[in-house]
């Protein structure tokens, strides 16, 4: 299976999709940078501690994984799957009460998780599908 996964990267559409994912993760890293620099509506120091910790962790994850995906690294793809599942889907599902301050935050988290599940599903289809 590992050999099949490694051999799927040279496929044209998989390579393009990995670059698209890289750009999406780079955008995510920029959003976390903006949060840390308090460029949004709320000062970063006024946000809950767990939000600040997640901003720092996700900034590092998005930055490193974005570069790895751009170069179509197998380990970057593995990090993408593991990171999305363990850093976003599980925390936002099991500990959603810590990430919801306003009622509209529920829709935001649900949309974020749906988008991440869709991105992972498309990547799996591209990696498993034959040319």
C-alpha cells in the first residue's frame, strides 16, 4: 500500500491538487499570523488561552505542511491527513464547546470541518484512482 501511495504522486491531477492544498494551507497560516498580530476584530491577548495555543500550533502545522505538499512529499501528505484529523476535526468535534463563543461560531466550525473532510476525501480519491 505504501508503494502505491508513493507512486500516485507523479500523477498529473494529484500533483496539481497537492499544490492547491499547499496554497490553502498557506492561506490558513496567514490567517493564524493575522490572528497572532491582532489584525482582526479582537485582540489576540483577549482571546481564550486555548485559541492562542491552537493559533500557534496550527500556524506551524500549516506552514510546514504547505511547503511539504508543494514539493509533493509523501511525509507532507501523511502530515496533512494526521494533522487535519488530530488538530482540527477531533478537537472541533469532541471539544466544540471550547471553540464556540457566539452562536454563529457553530456554523463556522461545521463549515470548516465539512471543508476539511471534503479536501481529504478528494485527495484519497485522487491517490487511489487509476490514471
